[in-house]
């Protein structure tokens, strides 16, 4: 399982560091207001859940280094339907190593 650590850079923009199988990867992820409203989750949690979702589908080197969560459904139509499960899954708790 990947360790995902996030840090707010600006309103709606996060830097995320992913450690998986000894590799370290960095991303900048934007979270649109409508996704916050749809899920009722904090932006940092959405970033972690989105990266976990993507990592279940592709290697970390295939994930765009900078992206907005609104583009994910273009590549993975199931994203919005499955996102709530990722928000409740491992790393969702504020005390976990994947949370910030």
C-alpha cells in the first residue's frame, strides 16, 4: 500500500508525496469546489483518496504530475461513484500516516 502525504500550497491546490514500493513520487493536485460539495470531504482527504484510486489502476509513473481532480472521470468514468469508498478506506483517518 502506498503512503500518501499531502500539504496545502494554496486554496484548492495540494502537493502530494507518494511512497510506494521504495519509490518516491510528487504531484500537484487541485480540488474543485464542486467535488468538495459533492463528497462533503476535506480537500486533503480528496487528494489522498484520488491518488489511492489512481494507484489502484496505474503505476505512479503514469499519473500526471500536475492535475485537477475534475479531469479524472475523463480517464476513469467510475471515479465519482467509487471515490466515497476511497474516502472511507485506509488513510482516511486524520491520525493515519497518509493524512495531513
